[in-house]
C-alpha cells in the first residue's frame, strides 16, 4: 500500500505542476526515506483518486501504523507538511519563476504563487472549504460573514506534550522569516512546504506570503524581515503604497497598533491584503472636504459604520503626506463632548487602521479612526463590540472586520445549528447551556418572522447574525452615523 500511495502522491505533484516529470524517481525516493522504507514496488494507480486529502490520509495512517508518528491531528499536521515538502521546489526556484512571471505582469506572478501555495498544501484547500460563508445586506452595503473552521483544534495529547516542551524562541513568532522550511513542533506549525517571496518595501527587506487560513480571495500577508513591533506612523503609509505599486491589483491594510483595537499579533510589523473588494471599499463618500495645503487631494467621510476618512488622488506621495498629518492630529485629539480622549493617565487611546488601494489610475487611502478607551460600563472598550452582542462577537475588531468581513468564532457553527433546532421545535433555549447565551437575542428578532420552518430557519439566523455584526461595527465607530455623530466628525476635520 505504501508504494501505491507514494505513487499517487508523486502523480498528484506532477499533474498539479508542483513537481517536474524529471524528478519522479528523486521525489519517490525522498518519500520512501520519510517512511523508513528501502524498497518500492511499482503498481498501477489507474482509476485511483488523486485528491490530496485522500492520499495524505492514507499515508498518515501508514505513518501511524509504522510508529513514525503518534495518531493525533497535531502530529499528523507536522508530518504531512514534511511529506509535501518532498514535492515542492526549493525557495530559489520559486523566487526565480515568480520574478519571470512578474515580468509579464504582477497578476501572472500572484496567480502562480497563490496556486502554488495551495497545491503545496501550505493552504489546506480541503480545510478552508469547511469554512461557513454567507453575505447579508446592510444599510452600508453587502457584509461578508465567515465562520472559520480551518484552524485545527488542539488535541489533548498535543496540549500535554506542549506543556512539557522546552520553551523555544525560534522562530520568534509565526510571522518571522525563519518559518520558511521550519519543521515545527507541538506548539508551532510546520512550515517545510512554505515559500516566501522577498520584496523591498520602504527600502528594506520584507516578505510576501498568503495566509494559510485565507479568509477571502488571495488573502496575503506582507511582513517585516525583522521581528519588530507594529507601529502606525508616516512610514506605514509609505510601506502600504510601496506594496500597492508593486501589486496594483491588491489592496493592503494594517491593523492598528494599540491593544483592543489592534490585531492579534502586535509584536511583528505586518500588513494584510489581497485580491478582494470589501463592502467598505465600495461604500461611497457622504460628503467631501478640502484640507488646507492639500487642495489636490479629495477627502471625504465614507458611508460606513466605522469612522473612515477616504483620501483620493493620483499622486500617492500627497496621500502619504496628508495621511501623516491626519494621524498626527488624531493621535493628540480630544473632544470631550464626543467622548474622545487622546489619553487618560498617560495611556494613549487614539490610533488608525489604514487601508491603501489603487482604483484604475487613482490611489486611495482609507483611514479608520480608532480609540481604545474603556469605561466602567464597557470594560472591554467603549468602541468595541458591546456586551449585548458578545454571544456572537466579543473579539477585537481588527483590519478585516473594519473592511466588512466578520470573522466569527468556530463555536458559532454548532450553536447556530442547535439554536435552529430549538427554534423550529419551540424548545426552551435557556435549557441548553450551549445556546443559553442566545436566548435574549433570539427573543428580539423572532417576532419579525411569520412562519419559521426547518427550511428557512438557518437563513433567518444567518441574516440576524449579519445584523448583529453591523451593530458591532457601529459600536466600533468613534463617530456614529447620526446627525450628532457626523457633526462631531466634522469638528475633527475642521482642525486638520
Ligand atoms: Zn516575528
């Protein structure tokens, strides 16, 4: 069986274009070594499936049987990455091919690299496919929702092993360059099949790669070659536009640099982008303004629940200058009437989530104004999802959410299914501890619907989750979409 499955995997490599035909024997031999096997029997694989998930499953079962690995998801993921690396070209070859394709067009290069990142199983297509995705109409446009199910849950064996594992500071984090080719450990993912494209951003060495969990089309990560903390400053805007100039079909944005309103990794300077147009990018400007000394830049308030200023112009240098000016003003801006405080007790609160893109021949820089102040009533943050929505979303509103894609916790998949069953059968929601937290919320929307059946109940719940997410975004807006909120927004614009 081993020979047959190795042959299937090599065939997968060749048919996907990952492995050249002339490396058939070489690749076969590398794989034999991994399985501690010194002989090979050439058998027919006619009619056999070349689905990667099936082939890897059989190979991993074999590795468990042979006692090469323990039978648990974490060890299987570490081992199948090593297996896949036998098929993937070395980094220099990939960089060379990428550069050649870039000569034809940036899109040709990213198309090649995105397909490679999936064929190599660095992006596990069959797991990403499990994610739940839907869209919901909102007063601000079509909002995207995803429940991410592709991150594997840790198993007890791995948790126990991780507890006893030596603490290691190599690589320093999952965004460091040193991950390329790293074998991984129980508490760090294997990246042997990972290949990074080196790029120059703001005259320094950066890396370009895709997110292994791809929340949206061609979800990429652009990261500093050095393990250095996130910081929003003028240079951030320069970096964003350096990348957008290299890959004009991609947008690029940054998480804010303060806790509560920032992303999950603040310790390593990085951005996220991709080939996708979010609702925020499509949202029109409500009103435009002229800023003194920047008469050549179009500035407007975006019709969006978060407080976003959009700068537009043909010369990206002018957007960088104005962006830096606005950031500088915002950092130190206080408007007590609007409950915006630049700092309390020396702790700074104001920051920006910036997004850069090119639309035809015009550059755009969206600046979402953020503030991370906490109050007695809102201990997790005033401009953060309020407690009444925590049954759906409690986590930070980072860059991806700001743009209009809700990334919801995996627990919701099961909870929504149980809730649907309870609603259709008219059972008491508070009687089940898994969905008890949704009882109050369900009461608020059920009366809106006339006949609820097992056919339409999930559509209803999905729609209501989308409505909650829209409210979550409204909570994150420092200026509300009300007359009073817009007046306060304009007070800030008037000091620019
Ligand atoms: Zn790092």
